[in-house]
C-alpha cells in the first residue's frame, strides 16, 4: 500500500511544480515583451525628435542666422531691419507637441533637456516675431531696439544649436 500513496503525491508535486515553472516562465516572457515594447517606444520617440530637432537646427543655422547676421551688418550702414521668413507665427514643433505626453519614457535627464530646448526655441520664435514686427519701423529707437534684440537672438540661437547637438547625441544613443 505504501507504493500506491507515493504516486498521487508525485503527481500533485509535479502538477504544482509545473504550475510554478509555467507561471514563472509566463511572467518572464511577459516582462521581456513589455521591456521590448518600452524600448521600441523610446526609440520611436527618439527617432521622431531627432528628425525634428535636426531639421529645425539646420533651418536656423543655414537660413535664419545668416539672414540675421546680414541684417546686423546692414544696420550699421542703413537703419533698417530686413523681413524674415522665420517669424514665429507658425508651429515649428509639431512632432514635439504630438509626442509631448510620451517624452517621459526617455531616460532622465532627457525629458527635462528636451523641454528646455523647446522652451528656448519658443522664446527665440517670440523674438523672431518681434524682429519681424520691427522690420517696418523707421524710428531710430525701434531700430536700435531691433539691433539689440537681433544680437540677443544671435547668441540665443548659437546656444540653442549647441544644445541641439548634445540632445541629438543623447537621443541617438537610445
């Protein structure tokens, strides 16, 4: 009779062990899958932001800063500020606005640095709008203010471009 009692105990312990092992392997598989999904989301967010920051930085560097500097040189010769196409009256950050709620998936301090970069860009766009509005003024005080504002804008965008390079490097490592 002693041999008959061992068989149910082995079956029970095997069933329990199988359940534990099966549950544990399911937990590990689910955890692995969630981690891959989060990593894919981080990479997608980083990729989208790399594209937008890169494009904005290139536009600022190649188009806007060269025009701004030409205007600063021209102001010494003739008291006028030239019209700029980059005026701050459009939304130049649609990717960031669309991804804003998911930027927190990125590792620290990237979310903070991204918000700082885009806030600096927004401030630059406000100055661009003011410079555009001042472009039609002929008042010497308005022109003098525009020149001071243009110098601030030049320095701020140089800093923004330096920060964009660091951000792009950090995003590229994700």
